[in-house]
């Protein structure tokens, strides 16, 4: 195979000024000469076609109008509505940004995949990296067979790793504008077709995932008749996550739990206590242990040969203090990045998830 000598005469950047030689007569003159730089991170190139920011912004915002709900996600968290740029938006912006690359590699341990994603701006010689960890297993796809569920968990984690690093490398004002433009496009579409029609379409789509209307209303926090364009737009952002396999219906719209009537429970408890009191003398054995006095805590005593129970593996007090100081938008991004249930309070979080969020917050 004949060797490729295309870059044979490209000068290596040393930091010293170099006098440029004139081009050979008869050859086409590019707008700028290529300049190769070898660094620890990547090879930067002085590009022949520098990016035009005005054209980039116009192209991104125009694509956002067509993409609509595919460009943002939405879900409820702690009584608030959380929204952010989707994987599709991140890839579209990276494509329009030009002169950049998003290489990604991963390492595998016995329990997790560790993705190392990089955003490389070839034109500016700028690199930013992000690490994304994903526990192995079926993840959110409990109902699928093991191999299929694990593959979807892997692919979803890889997509989120790419999204995170692109959003870190691209100016945030651009991705925020694209997200808002996409949402505005959705709201305009809802206005044209009418709230009633848009509502029925959204509920019909969610019903295809086994999500009932009462579960949707419970998450939205209001009756269907009170929904407006903003609410339907949020529902479509949730539906976008379902279509992309980023979250399961159970996580997004939890099943409703039947809450017993307190009055009914109280009457039953009184009746039970009354029945037990009638036969207490006959049923209580003579050698029954003395009841422990109220208000006193007795620690269980363990012998040297006893196996001690595992300590609780919940969030530590130190982690709780640190995460409570993190701004809501950063914390919400972390919930999404690590696939943590949006409705899960910090106090009930497991230790591993808390560790992930703490490390995430420290990089922001």
C-alpha cells in the first residue's frame, strides 16, 4: 500500500516564530495554512474554514424549531419541574459547532462501566473531559431479558456521557437558547391544535407505556382540566425520555399507593385492642418476659462469636451537608446523569448514589 504523504511537509509547532514560505506557483491557495500541534491531549489544527458564530447560532436555533420536544427532557423533582437539554440537542449543537470531536472510551470493572468522554475543540485547541460511571446490570429496564437490558443500560450511559461532555464544552448560553426555542416551538404547536387535542394525544402516548391518567395527574399535581400549554410541553419532554429509553415509566410516573383511611385504621385498632383485652388473662403465659419500660432504649448485647449486622449504607451526615449546599440546577443534572429517581429525597439516598452526586457537584 502506498504511504500517505499528505502531511509530510506540515511544520511541527515548537512555540518559536517561523517565517512562512510562499506557496508553489500553480497550486490552489487555501484560506489558511494547516498548522499541526502535538500536545498531551490532542492534535490541534489551524483550520481552513474557521467557524462563523452567527451562522452557527442561526442553524442551531432553526433546527430546534423543527426538533421540538426531542431537544429537551422534563421530569418532576421535589415538587418542581426540571428541564434540560437532551442527548439529541447536544449532538446537534456539536455538529453545527464544527471543527470539534467527541472521542469516548470506557473501562470495565467487575461492577461498573466507567466512560471517559472528551470534547475537543480543534480550532481553539481546547479540551474538556468528563467521567461517567454506570453500575452494571439491568438498570432501569427490569422487565427486559438480562442481555437486552444490560445492553440498553450500557448504551444509555454512553449517550449521557457524550451529552455531559458536549454540554461542558459548548457555551451554555447556546444550549439554553436552543432548549428554549425548541420548547417555544412545541407550545406554539399546542396552541394551533388546541389544549384538549394536545392533552388527549399526550395521554394516549403515555397509555402505550401502561401509564394511567391518574398517575399522570398525580405527577403533574393538578387535574387534567387545569393543564395548560406549559404542562403539555413538559409532558412531551417526559415522553421524549421514554422514547429514547433514558428512563422507565415506573420512574417517571410511579404507581399510586392506596393510602388507608386513618379513621378506619383507628377504629380497627381500638376493636383489636378491646378483643385482646377481654382474653388477656387466659392468653398471657406465666413466664412471659416483663415489658420494657416506655422511653427506655435497650441495646442488644452481642457475644464475641455473634455475627454483627451490616451497618446501614445510607447517605452520611457529611454528604448530606455538602449536597444541601449545591444549587438546585446542578443537583438536578446529577440526578439525571446518574439515573437517580427524581422523587428520591437526599435523606433516603443510598451511599453509592450519594458518592456519585458529591463527586459530580465538585466538578461543577
